[in-house]
C-alpha cells in the first residue's frame, strides 16, 4: 500500500502532499517524521524545527473542516540550500582562507566551482589543491550546516640572499684553551687542553661562502615581491697565508704555525708555548703568538705580534698583543698608590683606577673574571663572570656573562670607556659602589673619512686656482691690446665662475659628510637583572646618575641624549 504522504520540490522549496481523505490518524507527527527521513529531500532545511508537528496539526484542522475534499493537502515545509563558500583575504594579500558550509539538500562544492570563485576574486597564485579537495570532501560527507575553514591559497614571502660568510676550517688557540679534555671516567682534566692548534703549509684555514641570490616572492594575486641579493665581502689572506690556487674561496697556510682569525681574514703566526711566565723565563717578546698553559706571575710582561693565550691566571702582569688575548681563569690586580693618585677618592666622579694588571689587544680580550685590571681592546671585551674595579677602554662591545638579555655577569665599580654596547646581569653593587661609564660616538668609517679628505684636498686646490685666476684678471688690466685684453678677461671670468660653482658644491659635500658623522647608531647598556645606586653615565658634557635600585633596565645613548628605559 502506497503512503498517503509524498514530497515534491518547486524551485528551492520542498512541499509535503497528503492525499485527500487521509484520516488524521495516518498523519501523526511520528509518521510524518519517518516519511521525511525516508525521502530524498531529508537533508533540506526545515522552515522550522517543529515544522512536521505543525503540519500534522494543520492537517487535522483542515480535515475536520473539509473531510470530503478531493484536493490533496499541500504546504511548504523545507528549503534547499547549496553548499556555501566564503573567501577571506589577509591584509597583506599572502593568504586566502576559504570557509565551506555544507548545504541543505543542495549541490556540494566542486573543484571547478571553488577555482571559479578564486578566479572571480583574481586569485591566481599559490593555489592549494589539497585544501580544495578537503573542502569538496567536507561538503559531500559532513552533515548539513557543518563548516570547515582551510587555506586555499598562499603567497610566498621573498627570501633575501645571504651575505658572504666566512667559515674557519680549524680551531684557534682560544677554542683550545677553553675546552679541557675529558678523562676516561668522563671528568674534565683542567690541565690537559688537548693538542696544540698548529697547521702545516697548504692546510685549509678559512672558507668564503659566497653571497646567495635572493628568491622573489608573490602574493595570491600573482604580484611579484622583490628580494635582495646577498652582499659580497672582501676575502683577505693575512701573513703566512694565501688564497688557494685551486679554489678562489679558500685561504690556506703558507707556513707552519698557529692560525689567528679575524672574521674575513686569517694569518698564521709562529707559536711560542710556555708552561708559565715568571722570573725563570723572564719577560717574553715574540714575533708570533704565545701560549702559556699555566700562569703569568706578578711583574712579568708578554709582548707579541699575534695572539696571547693563558690557561691559568694573570697576576699583576702586563700583556700586549697585536691580536686577541684570552685568559682562561682570572685577571687579578691591585690599586697602585702613587704620588699622582694617592689623594684621589675611589668615589670621585672622575676617578680613574691605576692598577697593576694590564691587557692591551689589537683584537679582543676574553677572561673568566677580572679585578683591578686595565683592559684596552679594539674589537671588544668579554668576561664570563665578573668585572670589578677595572678600567676598560674598547671600541667594541663589553659583554659580561653573555650578550643581550641572556647576560648574567656583574659589572661593579671602575671606569668603562666605549663607543659600543654593554651587556651585563648586574650593574653596580648594593653598597652603592661608584661605577662610571663613558660613552663616545663610534668612529667614522674609513671610506667616509677618505671621501672627506679628498673633498678638502679638492677645495684647497680650487681655492688656490681661484687665486691664480684672480691674479690673471688683475694683469689683464695692464694689457695695451684692447682685443686681447677683452678675450683674456672673458676666458678668465668664465673659468672663475666655474671655480666658484665647484667651491659651493665641494663645501656642500663636505658639510653633508660632516653632518653624517653627527648621526650615530643607538648605543645600549642592557642590564638584565638589577641596577644599584652609584652608576654614572657620561657623554661629553652630559651625565646620567642612578640614585635608586632598579630591576632590569636599558640605558641608551640616542640622538646624543642619555636615556633610561625599562627592560620588558
């Protein structure tokens, strides 16, 4: 027996049809629900969640009024919706997010319809086929109304090329002395620093990794995003080295010795190795590098053209190196009380300590800790733990216990003179120990100085030429031949006008270079943990005095002004 209840669709609406004369007992809500679930329109969206109950009620009312009607009872109960797709384009045009909502009895999304929607928005690049397939599958299999959001198009950010880099192919003495050897039981033998770091002729030392090309990117609209190529850098062999005959990006050794690295250059120095430097060895003066596996005793001096590496302590001694100085343990000194400073107070603002330990390096200085020591280094000073009552002069950064926010070392007392950044964990001490930091502007780069000097030379020559031309004009007044007089005057006046224009342009160029010298990068003193009273920052005639305890703090020299900011 066929069911008196059927369903049909007209455009987007689904109608229920109940045969005329069907008793209401056959059209109760539970039977309508079974019929609805069995129909092919069951996934359409009911106009109301209680639509079938309302239909049963309306039919009962209709039947009670006109049970003899021959016209079937019909009413719209649901609506058909196709799957819906919306696109969200990121502000930077680099991603497109598609949200697919499963339809109600209508058509699911297809690859073609999704791609057509993308093209409609002019999205042509970085199309993600797997994401589109996932949307299609979702709208075919998930229940009506379920939503899925996926990234259907991705732009590609440009990748700038890498600058030329330099890779050391062997260790130097510093790495050796900082790496004690392990015994068989796994413990470190602090006296065994491993084999000496020496190389033979033709040993590979430094490899140049050439700059790489940048890779352009694109937006989802196909717009190309340019990328910068990496910058090349000079590759310089030093003494005792040369560029390989077979590889233009490789520096090899010329002789047997110890390699000493300076970023884009390397040299091979002769090496002197001593157990200790004391009265038994006398002062050391050597053309090359010096390795001391033990200590440098009081009153001793080491002077060399390469690096100095000390495995133990430096105690009231003097070390001078054209390269780097490394002291694995500590630098220990004391104040020297002489006639010049006997009356000075260590708490005076302008107090400069005269100390017994002195390290002067053409490169950098590294030590575990230092007290009452004088450090002078061209490229920076690094202390592992603590720097106490020292006098430091450097054109590079001062890092105590690390760099940036990771610095954990202590800088207490003394005087620091630098034109670069300072990193430490603690600045000063609870007792208010006076600690002075003198900041100066970084030196001008050699190319700018060379340009300035050439402009000044040109200006001097031009002024001298103006004087000669002016003298020529004065002599023209004495000429009796009027024609020649006018001719010479005309030529000299034209040249004089050109010279004056050149003077103006040259002076403008000089002023531009001098103005550029006045603009300096921001210098920072980053203190990661705490700052105590007694700190004095000085820049020329300006000063900044810290009178209260502070937590992590950033001190700045910015636009020739001393500033304080919290370290967030």
